[in-house]
């Protein structure tokens, strides 16, 4: 995972996605996720999962309840007057999904599935902020600047978070590349 060289980012409150998924590092209740690509979306879904909530991906009744669909089709179109009941943020109190790009969050996700990932996180109450410049982390929280290119101005914000999870890509590991090439082995970088 890529490490960010920013003031305060050596703090124990800063985790990588590997720390969270593989090393099972504890995550606080107020979280900023840096990076809104596939890994950022997966981490947001992972940390906001409420174990007491039935999995709507495997339980038909849970899916219908989450999306406000009438199983008996008793109302017009099976959805009229039915209120969706999306899950909560689970163990989290507040989650921010941040990206440097000002474009739509998850724009690089699958064309047929990106919308559902955005919608699920939005329904859970995840705050998505684009056009972010990361400044520092200190006792007050994560300091960022949000640029609004349409207005030609920016706004400085301090996010009150107790955990920052970095999902900003990976640094390449190419230690073996030159040795393998020198040994005549064909190398393909992924």
C-alpha cells in the first residue's frame, strides 16, 4: 500500500487497508477513508457492515426490505409507498470517503455495478467528498481543503475523525525484476 507523506501521518490513527483487512487493526467510530477507488469502496462497505443486519446479498427478504420492494406485489409496481430500510453505518458513527479528483466517486468502478456501490454507501450515510487536498492530521482531526472548480474557490475543513484509512493505491514492488531479467527470465509487470 502507498504511504502518504503528510504531517501527522506517522500517527497510530493512520491505517492502511491491509492493516484493516489482513491485520484486523481496530477501527474507530469516526473514519476518513483516503481514496475512493475500488479499494476505498470495499473498505467503506467492510467497516460499515452491521453484523446484526441480514446480508441482503444472500437473503431475499433482507434485500427486498433494504430496497423497499413489496414481495407480494400488493402495491403499484411493487414499490409504490414502500419505504426502503437501508442498513446503518454499523459500528461507525461517521464515515467520510475522500478523493482528490473532483469527479463522481466510483467513476472507475464497473459500469453495471458502480451505481449500486455508490447507492449502498449513500444510503448508509457515508459522506463522499471529492476535489480534496490532504493537509495534515493532528489532535483536531484530518485537515483538508476542498476545491470547487466551478466556483474557482476552495474551503478548508477539519474532519473530526479518530481513524484514517489510506486506500490510495500501491507502490510497486520490483525487487526481483532486474535479477529475473538478468537470468534470462521473461518478466511481465502487473
